């Protein structure tokens, strides 16, 4: 009996070590709890983040316990990447946003239009719909295809072009820092706000790669007869762009 317990403990220890190693070095699962990245990511999406995309920092490891001062094996992120990072000032919180500006870039929003290094982003209207904002009120949202230097085309939504975050000061991104914005431009706390601000290089966790599961919260785990309506099958396996 004693040997059986010892073998079980050893097996669990090995399995746990392998899981921690895999999550720290290769991929880590994350779920989306808020609508700040709509329409790219929806509440209830579960995705894999590649930990190796930008190298490793202490925040690549559980509880931020990695013995790394800055980053090792560093690779520069690309504008337009969707990235998970630790919130500056409270590194216990994970955020996911789109990378807009790199170190030494300037960035500004004027009348809802994004300008990077004084160059206006291309924005093409593609759809109009109704959804609830963070206060539960229904609002009309316009969807656009947006493209800026160094990025592929991605989708964003705007409630209007005169909300508080639609006109900002001119930001100058410091060295070794990054500027992030949510795709739900009028409902995202991001680098436009003092709450987040510029994100240090060491706070990057990894690049969001693929959605492996998605549900709309209309069925609990025990209501299996409702699962077919709750699971968003069309989003499973979708690459994040």
C-alpha cells in the first residue's frame, strides 16, 4: 500500500512537471472574459497562446517565478499581433489586446481614426449591427476592416467616432515598451488609459494563435442537451488574425 501511494505521488509529480514545462515553454490556454476584443474574440472563446513567439520573461512561468530579469531568446512582435500580457502595475492580471505601436513609434486617435507615426490607418466600413455595451445598453456598432503599416487587415468595431477614447493626445512609445488597443475601440481599457498605459517588454506573455473552444454561456456544464446550441462550432479551430 505504501509503495502504491509512493508510485502514485511520483506519477502525479512527473505529470505536473511536464504540464508546467509545456505551459511555460510552448502553449498556454486562455479564456476571454470580456468583450474588449470583439469582433476578433468573443466572450466564451478559449484559445492557445504561443509562449515562444517573443522569447521568455519571468512572467512566462507560473506565478512570475522565472529566474529571468528581462527577456531571453527575444523576437520583436509585429504590429497587429494579438498578444496576452501582464497588466503594468498589477502583474497578477492578464490582458489580451492588439499591438498597435512599437518602441519609439508615435500613436494618436483623432475622430476615431488611428494614426501611427503620423500615418492614417486605412478603415473600410463593412457592417452595422446592434449589441450591448458594458453598461447593458443596446447601441448601434459599425464594423470596419482596418489596416496599418506592418499589419494584416483586421476587424474593429466603433459605437461612434466621438466617444472619450476617439480623440487622444499624441503618445510617444518609450524604448522597450509597446502600445496596445482593443478591437472594440469604444469599450476597451488599453494603452490609451492611465490604468494600462505603455506595456514593458518583459510583461509580454505570448501571441494568441488559435481558438480551440467557444461557447455562448446559454448552457451549464450539466445541461448537456443544450450543448449543441451553446457551443460555437464555427469558431473552433479558427486562427486569430
